[in-house]
């Protein structure tokens, strides 16, 4: 959604890099470019004015004037101001001291309130709560049925005593739902209310009546992030007519300009509490202003990536996998498990986009196709357990069978096997040459002790002269290894794309430090 804004801001910052100092003319030109970028992103004009004024005032301050790198200081200022207009910090739900906590969803029709109710119910369940979804939208055709379907998919109970489609009293449904929640010990009640195609008096009166009937602890205004400037007017109307304590942004995965997301918190004074970034029930999470600002500026979102990885990977599973890699026991079955786990984290392009520096590779990320992973999974699943454990037994006839079973060519099967062989070889060399911490290190040490114990005396020559020659050869080889340091894994590239760390160079520097001080000087004591 923020790709256009990110690209424009990146061009502005690129023009600042390399400047020894910033003049007033530079600051004015930068502020003008930022203003144009925000207006093109459909940010509300009052927000643009306050944002640009704050940047100009701070950029002319003493911190930037005395800085060794004023361009970086300006980027820091822009980042902090983005966080400010996005709400300043993460805001969480307020739960009632005496359950149940009542959450009222309000907004226009078509913003995704009903689907969002299911996502919120799923999220609350994962947090250890027992939510109840209430079908109080009795106007829209099939709204009640839709909430029941969404609730079933989310694994959350739905309270729907009325069929809807214009039948029933939504205020009475909300009252009955509260009594039902108390009787059956639900600690959170999520009320899905009716919306309209536009703001009208009837809609506001009904939402206000439900509010007065259940006294909600939180009123969440559900806002479609793709509607642009209209979002500001709609939010203002709801704030005046019903009131709300927080905003939920939906459809953040769309390709609109996203000005609503950057405007609503500043204009209404209410925080953005949640964000929906996709169609599945798991595409929903707490909104973090600092992470969103980091994404807009192309600095990635590593914390969100780590959180998604923690949800998908179990600690014991990851440690067992690391031990297999170190012991050269990594098989295609393990590779398949890893691929399926990564697949659960979401589209690969989105995951890569959270890495720092990837904002400059939008075209390459757009070409990443998740169907490539699906093809790899199909190839591996077309193999027998024995073939997955030992791919060396895959001869021509077996490969042809696997290709037919997975709907690919034999060439693609060969390419997968070649890549897997190279990857496993690199894992083994990195584990043996550099030393691996944690489980991999322990597995490597145990394997070495086992091998040493097993082979003790087995390779020694019986002839004394032959033993002396063997010992001399082993001593010479050991001295050569110490002189050269641990070998680099085969296949590491000598050069990487601009902005990416050169791993080979870093490893060579590490080798140069063996037996002496580190390449960048002695280590300082703490």
C-alpha cells in the first residue's frame, strides 16, 4: 500500500546522502518533496501541513547543524514524525475488571466488519480469552449467516437468535448476548453492528442505542484503508455521532495510496489499535506505529518477522533441525518440513519485504512466486520415504516417476536435487569449519568424540617406522590447517548485491584474526 510513498521518500533521502552540511535551501527543498509525496499518498492536508512544519523546525535545530551526518539526522526526524502521526505508540485493549469485556464494532458497510469480528475473535482466543461473537447486523442480507460461517472457521461461538435480513431488534440482541455471555462464562463479547453505504442519521442512532444498551468497554471504528480522503470525514462523523476509542484498519494489503492510515490517528486523536493485512483469519495483528514507519522508510520490519517465525517454528523443532544439520543427517523430509513451516508464515514476498534494505528491490520481490514452493513440495511428496532419506538412489527411472507424479519435468527434479545437495554440503562445511553454537555445536562435538573413540588405534600402522611416518604426516597436515585457518565453504559468492553484507569477506577477516588480534584492533573490555 505504501510503495509509492516509500519510493518518493527514498528519492528524497538519496539526494541528501553525501552532504557535509544542510543549508536552509536544502531543508526547504526536502520539505517540499516530502509534502508532494504525502499529498500524492492521499494524506489529509492538515496532517501534511503539521508534518512538514515539524520537520522543517527540527531540521534547522542545533542537533542537525552540529551533526557529522545531517542527512541521517533528517531521516531520523522523518521517522519520528511518522511514528507521531501514526499514534506515537502501541495501544492495547482495555479489559473490564469484571468480565465480560464488551467490544463494539462500528463502521460503514463494506469495510469488512463481519470478517474482522472473526479475526478479532480468533486473535482473542489465541491470547487465552473465550470470546463470543454477536450478530447484531440485522439489515444487510445474509450478514448473520456470514458471521456464523466466519465464527465457525475461527473456532469462536456466535450468538445469533435472529435470522436478520431486516428481521429482529439489534438492540435487544445485544442485551440478550450480554446476559448469555454471563451465564456461559464468556469473558469477551464482540458485537458486530450494521453499516450503511454512507453516514446517515438512522445508522448513527442504531449504533448509539446499542452502545447505550451494553455500555461497551471499547468501541472500535473499522476503517477501510483504501478509501482515501473520505476516511477522514467518515471518522469525524462517527466520532461525533457514536464516539470510538480506537481504530482498526482493514485492507492494508491493497494497492491504494494509504493516506487514510496516515491521517486518521492525527485527525481524530484516537489510536490505531489493530490492522488487517489479508483475507485469511490470521492476517490480523496489533498495530505498531514504529514498525509501520520503518516499513514506509524502507528499513524493514524485523520484529514482526521474528514474531511470525516464533509462531510458526517451535523451539524444540528448531533445535532438533539444527542438530541434524550439524550431524549431516539433514534429509529431504526435513527440508519439506521447513518449507511447509515457512509457508505458514505467509507469502514469501511479504516476508522478504520485512528485511532491511529490501525496499529497494520491489521489482525483484514482485516476481517471487509462492507456486515455486508448491512445486518443490509436490516433487518431494512424490518420492518414497527411502528416496527422501537418501536421494542418491534416485536413478533415471525413479526421477521420471517423480516428475510424472508432481507434474514437472525431470530437469526440474534434477535442479531440486542439485540445490539440495549443495545446500547440505554448505551446512556441513559451515558446521565443521566455523563451529556452530547451541545444538549444532553440541551435536558436532558429540559426533567428533564418537568418531575419535570408535577409530582410536584403528588406523595406526603396525610397523614402527610406518607409525612414525604417519605421525609426521598428520603433524604436518595439522600445522597446515592451523596456518590456513578453517576453510571457506564452497560456493560462497565473492560479491553480493549492493547494500548486502559480503559474508565471504567477513569470514576471511575472521580467519585473519586467528592467532592474533581481531582485524579491527584489540577487543575492548566491558
